[in-house]
């Protein structure tokens, strides 16, 4: 399809059209007004001289006189009206007069009454005269507001209506023209792209917590939009674009909005997928239009969310994608073409930076990369603080503990958690959110809702209880482990039949080999307890197995913690910000060896778990019975009971 601009769109430039529409609207308004007055005039007015008026009064032909600011309006007595109207009319002066003559709406038709008017003359004798002849007189209070409203209705409304109608038609037309571009009336491209300009995003940096480094980088952009001279004077060029990179839900979109809010400039927000359409050329034209609009609105911020939808690397695809490539090329061209000193800043967000085309990342385009990581302990606490402000809380709320329990959660998870807690408080008919609501919300996010109605058999319940106590024992009996927070055998909607919740005392950024082995051993201990007590294996251990295997494999392949391979890397991580899947980099033979290594780690941990459980069999029995009777026990209850059995 031809991508050239067609001449057909030329007549749709904004200014002449606007003028035309205005003129047209005026005309229609005029017509409408005359029509309105034509049909609403049931009173015909006639101009008479002041003398005639006085004569009429003296001849007792006047019923009533109204004093207006500039004239008297005279209502004749009923019986006089008929013959008076037949008298020739003085020269017509008003529209109403002309109409009456030309249209033949004669005053002798029933629904038309006659009024006379005459100019205002100062006359001291008038009132006595009127009194003498028993004429009613009054001054109507003119309603200015009503007049104004009437004017709006009869003049402005039709024009607006016509304008809207026109816009609608034009848009229709420009869409119908298919390939023709040139943008219908204020449309964007020729389609209904979701471009929107938010004048005020209402979000500030205060609403974004736990992303101090990212905020700092963005501050500079804000500062530039505020005082560009400061930078241009010295010859410094503002980076044209910044790329926000990070896992989903960490606040990338929020940060971009905050930049706009802080800078107090217009904010164009688009999703990358808005550009990608079925028709070739549409995406490219959309990019062009976007930049055109942005240039007109400068200073402003253009935010392209999920930019990977267009910015995907151009090579390495079978078949390729013409449309996306065109769109990307257009984006590259536009980014080179515009002048950042005018105050247009492009922000983009993605959680897959590795698939972006290299050309997009070179200096002069998205040359600045702002990492928006999952928040750390302090960050999570701060984010919770931001969101907890929106709900009423009890004084027992301890956000630090919630933050400790939510390692790995992103900002969106935490926002969601606070809301879940508030919902739970409502469910319990409370006025405020309590700590237990928050902790329960954490579990809901991690494990799903409690499923109290699931009926498990006594046997199953016992197995689950021993399994969980097995985990808990392995936790308590090993160094390097995090304390037990809670043990439960109440099933959850996300599949867990029970679980042991561990709670770190502080946050670590490094994990030692010993800690990893400890964790794998804990995972093994559930199954081990089942085997020891009931001499059977159940499907309940599947999640434990998955976790343990993943960790063992990472030890071997990523962290250089195996005897055999030492510090050789066997795989690399792809999609760091999404699923963190790793891909192998070695031959199949080496891979087979690595598998053996993984199996060895797991089996040694399994043996260790077995020793722990065997040694603590009496404690296992008592604790499991206790758990069965209570269904949920706290870490303290667990440790208190366990203290009766000293570590052997
Ligand atoms: P992303 O674009 O990175 O996927 P969003 O910016 O859309 O994530 O975040 C979704 C929601 O999560 C936000 O609207 C906000 O309520 C909450 N949120 C995320 N990160 C933060 C943060 N750092 N501070 C406060 N709230 C946050
Ligand atoms: Mg987003
Ligand atoms: Zn388990």
C-alpha cells in the first residue's frame, strides 16, 4: 500500500474549516432565531407617536401601559383593538413589522393581539392623566439572567450542535477514506487511537515510594522542563528519552505520571500496542502524528508504555513483521528529528529490555535507562505507608512486620494487599484495619484465600499436619533458617493444603550456600515426615520438590556452588524482569552431568532431613497432634512446645 500523503486530505486544514463552520453556524442561528420569533410572536407591536398615545388615553382606549427603560408599551382595550389595527401602519421599523406585512400574518386572526409602543418622553403630567382615565401601569422587572439564557439557547447552542455534527461527519469521512491521511478533524491518524492528553496527572513523586534512585534520575528531567535555559545556556543537551525498566507492578507507569505531575506539563500517554495494527502504515502514521501533536504542545512528556510491542528487535524473526518494523523505523526517525531543547521528553517503559532493538537504545534516543527494581525492605515499608494512608487503621498496625513478610513483592502487590486488608476489616464489621487483617492479606496474596469448606478426611488431615510439622522441625533444628511464623492446615484456594510461614528477621541480599542447602532440607522434611510416620508418599510434596529442584539447579548452573563445575556458568537468565527463566548455554553432555549434580544435592539434603525427623520423632508426634486440634498455631506456640525436647 502506498504510504505517501494524499492530496485529498488537503482541504481539511483546521483554520479555513473552522471559519466556514462558524459562518455556517451563524447563518443557521439567524434563521433559527427569525423562525423562533416568527412563531412565538402572538403579539403584534406597532409604533405610534407620543401624541397619538396621549390621544388614545384621553379617548379611554387604553387598558394598560408598561414603562420599559426606553419606551412605553400600550395595550389597547379589547373592543378597540379590532378597528385600530386596520388603521395604516406608520413606516415599518422593526423586523416584526416587516414580517407582519410580508407574511400576511394579519392581526385580525384570533391568536394575535396588538400592542403599541412609543418612545420614552419625560412627561410629568402622564401619571395624573393615566390615573384620571383609570389606566393600569407598571414597570416589569427585566430578568437579565433569563435573557442571557435565552440568548445562549437560541444563538450559541445551534452553533455548538452544528460544530459537533460537523466534527462527527468529518471523522466518519476520514475513516472511510482508508489509506488517505491528513487527519480528519482533530483526529489522530485516521483511527480511534487512544491518545490522551492529561493536563494534570495528579500524581507526584510523593505517591511513589521506595524508588529513590529512579526518582532522582527523573528529577533532572523535571528540572529541565521547568527551566530549560539552565541547561541550554551551558550547552548541555537534555537526554531525549529515558527508558524505565523493571518487573511488572513496580511503579513504572506511576513514575512517568509523577514526572508529568511534578513538571506540570501535558502528558501524552500511549500503549505500545496501540501502534501495532492490522494495516500496514497505520502505526507509522500514528507515530508521526503523535510527534506532531507533541511538538505543538511542548513542553510536554510523551509516555510510551510497554514499548517492547513496537521496539522489538528487528532481526532474528522468522518472516519478520513489516508493520512493526515500519512503526519502529518511524519512531527512530522521529526521535532523531525532534529537538529536545523545545522541551519534549520521551519516556518509555518495558519489562523486557533485552528484546528491544539496539538502535532504540543508542545515545540520542532512549539513552538513559532507569531501573525500577522490586523494592527492598525499607522501600516496601514506605510503599505500604503511602497506601495505608488511604484507609483507617488501628494503632496496632506494624508496617515493618508486613514489609518483612512480603519479600519480593512489588508495589502493585502491596497496594493490593492494603486493599485486601481493608476489605477483610469490612467483612468483620470493623471500622479500622488491624494488623491481623494485613497479615491475612499477605497470606491471601501468597497462598490464596482460606478454603474452610473443603472437607478433608481425618487421615488426610493427619498426613498434612505431620507434613507441615516436618517442615517446621527442619526449620527449627537448623541454623541459617528463618524463624517459623505460623503453621496451618487450613487449605487455601491456590492449592496449598497447609503451610509453614517463615518470617525473616531482616532482609538479606546475599544467600550463602549453607542457607540454600538449609532451605532445600526444609523442603524435603515434609515428605520425610510422611514417610516416617505413615510409610507412604503423597502428591502433597509436589510444590516442595519443585522449589528444591529449582534452587539446587541454580546452585549448580548459576551460582558456581558445585564441586564438579566450580565457577563455570551453565546457563544464563533471560527475561530478568518477568519469569526469570534461565536458558542453558552448554552441550547436552555437560547438561546431563549437571543434572546428576543437582540430583546429588537434593539427595544429600533428603538424608539430612531424614536424620532430623528421626531424631525428633517424639516432638513430631506431639506437635502434630497439637496442630490437628488447633488447625493453626503460631511460631511461639510451636517453639514453646518444642522447648520441652532439647536438641540432641
Ligand atoms: P508498572 O507500570 O511498573 O507495571 P504501575 O506503575 O502500573 O506498575 O503500578 C501499579 C500500581 O501499583 C500503582 O498504581 C500503585 O498503586 C502501585 N505501586 C506500584 N509501585 C509503587 C510505588 N513504588 N509506590 C507506591 N505505589 C506503587
Ligand atoms: Mg505499566
Ligand atoms: Zn510441604
